[in-house]
C-alpha cells in the first residue's frame, strides 16, 4: 500500500469541512507528535504478536532489512532529515542481530519498525499549502503501518510500493538522488518542491489530476492516465490553488455567480456604457443577497454608476445560455476557495500557451468528454431548467496540483513556473537566493 493508501479512508468519508492550505509548521507539529507515539505503537504491535519477528522472520534472508537501510539513506530527499542517521543505526542493529542473540534481534526489530513508522508517517503527511475538501488523516497509526507490513505477501515488495509513493514522485526522487550522487551537490530545489506537490497524488485507483503549471487535466484509472485535455487556469493575480477533494455530481445548465471584481469592472461598466439592454442580452440578473432563496431585483433599481465606481456592491448571476461563462456544465467539489471545473464558451483560449486566464476556476477543453468519463454516459439536460444536478455513481477524487517538473521518456522536463512557486521555495531554502532554478533545460533521470 502506498502512503496515500493510508489516507484513502479519510477520502472515503469526505466533506466533513473544507480545510485551508496546510502550513509547514502544522505538518511538522503533527509529525513531531507522531514520533512521540511511534514507540508506543511499536510496543503494542510486538505485544500483539508475542514478540514474533517482522524483519528477521525465518527465511527472510535480511532482504527487507537491507532495503530499509537504502530507503532511509536517501530519506532526506523525502523530507526525513534524520534519515541517514537512522540508516546508520539500523545498519549497525542488523549486524548485531546476525549474532543470533535473541536480545539483539528483539532490539533490532523494534528499531527497524520504529524507523519504518517514522518514514511512512513523513511520506503520508498532507502536502503543505494544499486545500482539503475533507478532514485529512494527518499521519497513519503506527499499528496500522506495521500491520500492513506484516500482512503483505512480500515485505520487500511492500517496502518498494510504499516508498515509491506514486510513479511521478518516484521518478522525481530518482532524478534528485542521481543528481546528488553524480554531481556531488544539493538536489535541484525544483525537484524537491515538485516531490512535495506530487506526494499527494495516489498510486492507484480512479481519480482526476489537474496540473495548473502545465494547464492540463488527466483522467486516471488503476493509477494510469487514460485520457487528458487542456484546461484554462487562474491568472498570475488569481492563481488556481492546490486542492484535494471529491467530485460527487455534475450541474447542468448552471448559473454563473459573477465575482464582485467582474461585476464592477465588466457588468456595471457596460451597464453604464450600453444601458440596461446589455444586461438582458447577456442574461444577467441582480439578486437581493447570497442566501439560498434570493429575490430578483429589477436592474433599473440599481445605481450602476456607484457599482462601477466600487461605492456599492450587488450580487449578479448569469442565466444558462450560450453566453454563460460556465458553459453547459460545471463539476463542483468542496473546497474553501469555491474552485470548480466547468465548461466554457471561450474555446479560442485553448489554442494559447500558457492558458492562465481564469479567476482561479478550471475551464475544460471538452467538458462533455470529461462528463462521459465521470458518469459512463452522455450528460444531457432534461429541458431548459437551470441548475440540474446529476449525481455520479460514485464519488471521484480530484487533485489540483502544480508540477513544474515531470518525467518524460527517461528525462525530467521542466515547465515554466507561471505562479512563481518554485522561486518562492528556492528563496526559502537558500535564505533569499533564487539562483540555479531558472530555465527549462531537461535533466536525465536515474537509469
């Protein structure tokens, strides 16, 4: 089971409440707390097994134990700062256990299990800066981590799968490790930043992956991409955030609730310039409030000059139709920023690059094709009534991320850092210097 597999239980019980971006300090605090309880979990695990071995079982040949040393030796790249130190301690314990002394074997067992628990908990921590549409499981229980390992058909295979996280993460880490080993220098900060973002992607299952850096969406089945399409994402001023959530339904003939900035800049300005016929021609309605049952206010009663000047605010929505900014369908998923996927009448934008033109939401190149993949059938509205909800047979996880480094044909190819997130990461890592991260030259991944 991959580290994300430990989080799937939380995903299955989604929508307990949206959580804003998780800060680095929050993640570190929870990991520190988990480290305190790791030893207690290890003790419970061995007590339940009556001290039966996990790492030194008869016939194991020490393969998994040696594998753990290698995993910990590179664990600094995974964010476990004391990984190499743990690797040295584990290696020394393995040597002592080879004496056959039961006390030494028992001590080594607990050390290896504690190290494995800390490593998996680090990999399983939520990505910093990601918004969750559900209550994330901060770190998996030590008992469960060791139970999964003990019941795996092959412990070495289990270690490989868990430490790989997912194919994108594994290849980024391989490249970072290869770079550090061959060049004798720190790994490229961009690789480390993208590893952190890629860590939230599942290793298997059916899910949606949106990459704001490359402005592309992928549909995954059994952990493999089966289809993809272009998307339009937020501008530099209104960037699309990273989100982990779940799509439960589609909305046909959606309203568009116009953002306040666009009401002032576009709707009110044109109402002043072109008169009230402009509002009717584009299907705009003025509403009394943001509640579930607002009253429609005649547009003639609004002081549009004051709205355009920013002196007054009103709620405006756009009726379904050919001009509606949502197109024919939208796909919502709980998140604190009210970001969603939707159709668009502005198809010409998909020919551009980069495609950063929205207010943060994600416009789909082919919303109908995406809908067919989600539901297994065509999305057809039952008449012209607005806001028709179509429930999915089963909720589909969606992950909105930002990957400026992606594996491609044995290389890591860098995309433009349109939102400057890599530069921010590099400045933090180097106390203000952002040198060495510009450009898009590919680097070779480890063979």
